[in-house]
């Protein structure tokens, strides 16, 4: 068995281990990581400050390594390599022998030699521990400066902004992201991020950092041009340097300016030692992106098996979101190739910049720069990577699509070698092979090839290929909602709307077969409510509702229900609080504060629900729709009324928003929040739609989500007045209600929306479909026909018939048993229930 | 079930909820009654106890059909139970009792 030791457990080191395990090569793997934790996702590091925990960033765990039989050690870095005895020795003096050694030691941030840069409020941005340090230094701070306007610098700026600091970026060069962007793209990026509140200072050479003894901030940076900048925290992100000290000490060949020299096999000057990732120097270059590092890892693993593949350099094209701004760079972004021709499109109104560089004969794409809109990136990258011949008028590739007929590069035009998923190195040929082997759906292809399971950037392209290939095979994509309707939810919505259908039976008669089921019935119930807003317990609708909608309460595990009255914006009077307490005591209910700033009363027996609600309605409460696929809560912070930092009255806005949209039935639940300032205490950026106050009005965020798969909301529009804000939300919500799939949250809807955020903006803001007025009217109709379902229900004896445990006796269900815990009732466990039932018997 | 089962009057037809269910009790048996006016027969009865969710809730599920079998979906974890037989479509070890019911004028009768 081959004894392989991997030094370093960053993204590339981890990929090497995963690939080696998968390869089936008989190897004993030892991993030695210098950081105290196993590999994590460094690419999304700044999300740490947006609330992603270290666990969520993790790529693996100690337990997982143990399951794979990998001997892993963390927090004790390797100190030296003893090549003669083929052994590595750690800081703590432990030694590990190897047959093959893999160095994946990565890189460290470069801190320019500036006097004062060793101050404790000066930090770097590379590891989770660095983030912890930045967070600690930012406590009580107001201003933060990032030194370095490159890709990593802007990521760090995002981190500082997320920490609520006034953020500055100081760059030595004339522009931002000079490596990836040309002058025009760089200028547009600057314009966009300055609009987001980040102040950019270019052509600034920092000479000294001094402690600021009198001023309000801790530090003062002095620049060579005589100007200065006051700040509390400084983060250096001015480039990386390879961690090659181990190799130097072991007399391995290193580059003049650092980096462990490797060949096509990723072997160093010692053929038993490999180097991969950012510590390795190949062809005189360091590849500072994760995808090339992964290719190196794969090449290095293959050298141990029977089918070695060479590493031949890697494409450094990249697409990313910096501070929420889409940026893409492909190939020769600066147009340095001889005779190349550039086409540029720039629109300062919507802040989009696109440039393509083509060969002298106009046939090949050599490079591209995209700022503000990356929707063309995938197509352009395919042209570039596969040398596909460009259309006769290459400019049509980047012009706004209403300006001409934009030829989109169809899946059929791609060669089999075209890389579709660069995270997992899946080519179009791999996808076609998987489909040949019978994996004929998007989900099957994803699980078979792992395509689109990494960054997800290729999702749309992958779907396109799968759909095209299915069509070629004469297969139909089955999008039926269930066996009773050969339609999607969207199609059902249109059928119901256009045919003015008012009941499920009518829909089934006209468009379906059979009797319906627990999939199509609630979906139809929801569509009918979104369109006509009838009382959900009307006789013709009652059979469509899930139990939660039928009983206007949430069924819990023991068959009892929880009751959630609406507490709009989380604001409640003392008198109402007292009523909640009294009702809970009277009916022996467990009470808990929810995440949406309301109070949930658990353990209500079905027959008690009407009496409980009668008391609540009399005290002025309304139903909270916690049971429905409907608007739930609009969370708020106290805003400018109380808070020293608030700039708008967030509570009043939250109340208005919640009261406007309460009762709106939608494909899935909807959550919202309003924050009174950029500190964002209401966490609006994790909601389906979130509103954050600015000095000038409101910023609207859409399609965020907490839950199982958190998604940070997208900034949709800025500095809106009250009226425009509501108008946009009306349109946004109704467009979602119309077009989403059944049980599809706004976050997933957005991820699947062709054209994405930009398309949604066109529809909602620019009214590109000409339906804005209709969407608003539909919403106004819903708002105008709102009723509290509980009030209607308790006034209607016919509806109350169902709120009984037994139709033929008033007895209780003896299987519902509570025990006391921490002064409140809770459902008995199965074991407790058995014991208690025996005792009473 | 044989013909000499005792017939018990459970409730009135007007107590039933069209196209939906309600629970009745006989002794310590809890029975989920479903009233489907368009079907023949119109009334169905199975045990109310959901053996998977472990609660008396089946009467509160949604009624429909799967591959032509008339079923109720448990409101807790959505398994389907055949209203003609009490069989659980997803888990043969989780079948529930099934009862013979009939309408006699306005009376709902059950054979026990």
C-alpha cells in the first residue's frame, strides 16, 4: 500500500484527498493541516460576516475523514521535510513517513512593508481565524479600510461592509481589479461599488500608519501624495505569496519570486514530492484560483495510477459577484494580442459595461470583460474555450437583446469537449454519455456526473443541454404536477385565470382526470385563493385544503394544533400580551416566541380552537396565517422612533407591509422584514422580500431565504420612496405567485428564473412584459377582499361543525397526553405515553 | 367481515363533510369517516390512528386517488391509505383497520 502524506488541508489539499479516495488507488492517506479545522470554502469566506457559520463553510469534517480511512491531523503544522528519510516532522515534533509527499500549503497574504502595519488593528484576510480577528478588531469601530483593490481586496471590503463599517478601499494602481478588467470595466466597477457606499481611493501609496491619539478613530494612514485617511481597522489584501518555506528548507527548486517549481505531473524537483495549488509554480505562473488548483490535484492523483494525465496550465477566466456586483473576465481582457479588435458596450444609466476582444479576422473570441451583467458570460466562455467561430457581427453578442437579434449559443453548437461544469470538470460529452446510459433527467444527470453541484454557475447551461438532448432523443420532459393534470402549476394558474374557473371540480372536469390528490388539490386551492380570494373553508374549497388550512392552525406531531395570532411587525400592546397569557393558561397551552416575532400557542385540541379564537378575536387579534402558504410575518427593528441609529420608521413600514399582504396565498410561505438602518437588525436580507432604510428612502432586497438552504437576498432597487417601494413589492409578489412552481420558495424560483435578477428587474421595474398594471390590480383586489378567516369561521355554525374531536361524542382523544417540562406542557414521548396509559388502565 | 356483524348508528349524514373526513368514536375505537358524494359507495370508514405519525389524525387528511385507488393522505407525513381496504400504499406494515359503513336514510351505520 502506498503511503501518501498530504501537507495542507485547504480547498485544493482536500480535493486531492477526495480524488485519491475516489480513484481506487490502494493508498494510506495522512493529512496534516496547519489550521485548527478541516478544509473549508475560502471562496465564500466573506459570507462568514453575512451569517454563514464555520460549519456551513466546511468542505469536510474530521468524522468524514475518519469514515474514509484518512488519518487527519489539524492545528500542528509541518515544520520540516527530511527527504533522506522520507519523513515530515511537525511543529510538535511528531513525524510521519511517506512514499509520496504532496505539498498543498497554499499561500499567505502579502503585507506591504509599511511602518505601523504591525499595529493590532491591522489584519489580513485569508482564513476563518483572520475573520475572527477582523471581527474582534471591528468591535466598536466605525471605519474600515482595505488595502488592495483586487479581487480579494473587494471580497474583504464586502466583509467590512457586512460588519457595518464605513468601508474604504485603497489601491496603489489607477483602477480596481487591474488584472482581470480593462480600464473601462474597472471604471464601471468603481462607479457601481461607490454607489453601494464603498469609498474608493486609487493611485494611493500608503507611507505610514500612525496611531490617532486625539481623533475619533484609532489609526491614520498617510499617503505619499500628502493626503491621509482616518480609520479604525485596516485589512491588507494586496496579493498573495506562495507558502514555499518547507520546500526552500528542503532544497527543492523554487521560483525566483517564490513558488515551488513543478512540471506537467505536478512533481517538484524531487520526484516523490508533488506540489499543487497556490504554493506551486507552473510555467513561471502561480494559479491563484480554485479551479486550476483542482486540476493540479487531479493531475497529481493520476500520476499514482495507471492513467496519468498531465496538467497543462488552466484558463483563468472567472465570473464572480463582488459586493453584489457581477464581474466576469475571460482570456485576454486587456486586448494585448496583436491585431485584436475590441467591441465595447457601456450604459452608465443601468451601469453595465461589456467588452469583447476578437481576433483580427473577426472569427475567434480572445477575451471579454463584463461588469454589472454576466448573463453573457457562459456563452462567451464557450466561444473562447472551444474556438467556436463567432457570428458575422460579433457585437450582437454583447448588445442589449432588444437592440438586435442576439444569437445565443445553443447547447447543440457546443463540441463534446466543451467544459460545462468547471468545478467538477464535466464536459458536454460526459453529460451526453450519462444520458446515453439512461440518466435522462436533469436530476439524474446531476447525481450521475456531479455537474452543477459545485458553485451552480452552470445550472442554466446544463438544463439547456439536458433539454436539448432529451428533445433529440424524442423524449418529452414531463413537468406534470401529478397524475391528474398534465400541466405545471404555472399552466394551471393560466387555465384557471383565463377560463375564470372557480372550483377544483370545474378544473378537473375541463383539464384533468381522476379525482385529484394531496398534490394538485392544495395547489389548486392556493391558485384559486390567489386569484379570487374566496373564503378557504367554503364548501367547494374545504376538501382542497391541507389540514393546517382546514383547521386554520398548524398540526403538531401528536395531532394537536398550534395557534399563532398575527402580531404585525412584532409590535404588541401590554393588554394584548396579557390576553395571550390568559388564553394560554385557560387552555393549558405551551407558549414560545417564534423567529418571526410572534407568539405561538401549542397544544390546542381541535375542539378548543373555535373557543380560543373567539377570545382572541374579541381581544382584537386576527389570524396569523401561520398555517398557510401565505404571507407569514414582517419582522422589524424599532427603527428611528427609538433607536439612535435608525434613519426611517421601520415599524410603521413593517406594519403597513404586513397588513397589506396578509392573507395573500402564494406557492409557498412568504417572509419579510424591515430594518431601520444599514445595521440590519431585522435580518431583511434573509427574507423573501426585505426592506432596509436608507437616508433617502428604502432599499428593496428580494429572494432571500433562511432555512435548509440559506440564500442571501439580491439587492433589487435602491432609495425608493414609500409609494414606489409598495408598487415594486406588489408586482414582484404577484409575478412570483403567477410563475412559481408548487412549493417553490422565492429563492429557488429566482435561481431557476431564466434571465435571473436582471430579467426580474426588467419585468418589475421597466415593465418589459407590459403586465405591471395588471399585477398591481390583482394585488389590489386581494388586498380589498381580505377577511380574517378565523373571524368568518367563528361566526358560521356550519363551518364550526368540523371543529370537533368526535362527531358523535364530546369525549377527548385519550391518546393526546401532555407532561410538564420547565413549567409548561409538552407532548408525552411514546415511552411516557405507554407508561401513562398503562397506569390509567 | 361477515354479515352478522353488529350494525351501529354512528351519526347523521348531515354531520359529514362532503369530499372530506371527520372522526367518530365507538367504544375505544376511533374511526375516520369520509363522505364522497360523487362516488359509489358514498361513505368510507378506516381507523383514525396513523401508525406512522402515531396520532389520531387520518380523518383530517386530503382525499384523492392514486392509480385509481381512492386514498386519504396522512396530514402528518403524507403516506396514502386506501379507503376501500385500509392498506398503506407506501408501507405494507402500516395498514390500518377498515370498516363496512352504509347509509340508511339519514343514518350512517357501521358494522363492527
